[in-house]
C-alpha cells in the first residue's frame, strides 16, 4: 500500500515535510505497524498505525500550542501509558528514535 497520495496532499513546495512523513512511514512499515484506516489516504486525512499497544497518528492538522495547526505525528503506548507529539519540523531522527522505543524488541 502506498501512502504517496497522502503525502501529496501537502503543498508541493513543502519538500521538508514530505520527506519527514516519507521517513516516518517507512520506519513504521519496517517495524510492522499496520494502517488502521486506509480509506483516509486519498483525502489526506488523519492516519492511525498500530502495533500491539503502540499506535502512531499522522495528521496534516495537528494542534500545537503557539504554532496552531501544523502537520505532525503523535505517538502513544497504551501498555506503559505514555504519549508524545512532534511537529513535522522536528528533526526526523529524533522522531524515529521515539518510534523505536515503541518497539522494545527492535535492535
């Protein structure tokens, strides 16, 4: 399944954000996260990926204090009861590192 139509809903001039989401989606796939709502791809709507107790939400319109509505991802771990949210302006390696903690068996 390709997520390219979702990424293309971002403005074409926004190469950095497009790259951010491409890296995030690739890592989620590598870790075995499954997209829960594939019907949301074409409209660029909020996507939710799950792997056990962990889930990641990607949205073009996440709310961040001071910054308003901006693209980003939210990570949730139900078993350990923690979550965090990142804008698409955060360096992608930081977000990938946080995603990796959702999958403690990953080396």
